[in-house]
């Protein structure tokens, strides 16, 4: 994932519980402020979503986009790539989980390209805002139980 923005957060829960929340796409509108709806388009034999359509509303920016997901066999990471977007022409991302005795450190990596001119510094700042909001929402959701 070239030129990606990343950030990490520590969550007081085991990696299995964190990954269960990440994989529960239907609940995203409850803990991710900008996601308004989610539709699983394809699920694998293991029951994990392989292709998901999202609708987002971030005030001035609204988009509907579809992502392909790749789940690691060890259930410690998931990555995705854009299949189709409205204002996005590319999106690559990943959650990576590292467990320890006190819980899980989650790293979120994201790279987004839009269909209109945006200088790199502004793009990275937008990615950072998205990442930080998602990590804080994930932490609240997981630790709330």
C-alpha cells in the first residue's frame, strides 16, 4: 500500500473480539459516524464478507462505494481494495491486530484517491481524520461489549 496513512490504538479486548466487530459490517452505521448504510454483496464459504457496498455521508462529501475484502488465515488482519466508487477512484486499506496480555493494538492503514484534484497534504490529513474517527469508534464499540 504505497503512500498510505496509518495510526494505531490499544483496545482492552482480545484480538478475536476486535476482529468480530470489524467483520460485523451491518453494525458499522452504529459506531462509524460517516457510514449511513452497508450491504454485503458477497460472502465467502467461511461467512466473512468478500464484497461490501457502503454509503457514506461526511457533510459536504457523500459517496457510495464497493470494497473487496481479503481476510488473513490467522484472523489478525484484513485488507481491502476499491471495486467501484463515486468520488473515489482508488481505496486501499487494512486493519492489523497484535495481541498482548493487556488487549490488542490495532493499526489502520488507508490510502484514498479521489476523482478531483487534491494535493497530497490535504489527502493525508483527510485520511488521518477518517482513520482516527474509525479507531476511536472501534475502541468504544469493542470495549462497550
